[in-house]
């Protein structure tokens, strides 16, 4: 999985805490979208975004723990 974020982003920090609380942080690649112009263009206004290995969006914006848990296990 990949977690698209920005440095010093409060919403990103809160979303990462949700990922950690679900025990889903291991092996997740954290990606700062501002380090790549293409990622900034794709995810810049949507961050934070969590995608699975196939690129399917699991969560974005404000992460809901229950919904994310369902998507991770379903």
C-alpha cells in the first residue's frame, strides 16, 4: 500500500494515526506528493490518500476507521 501525504499536513497526520490504529501501517510506503510534480498534480488536492497495491483508493481525505477496516478486510 501507499499513503500519499504532505509534510506538515494535519489531516495527513490524523489519517496516518487511523492507519496505525488499525494495525495496517506495516509495509505501507509513505509518499510526499510534493516531491514529484506528477504526484502533486494527481493527488495534491486530495491528500491524504491510501491506495492498495493495485492502485485502488481505500481512503482519502478524512479517514473513517470503520470504513477503512471494512475495505482492508473485505
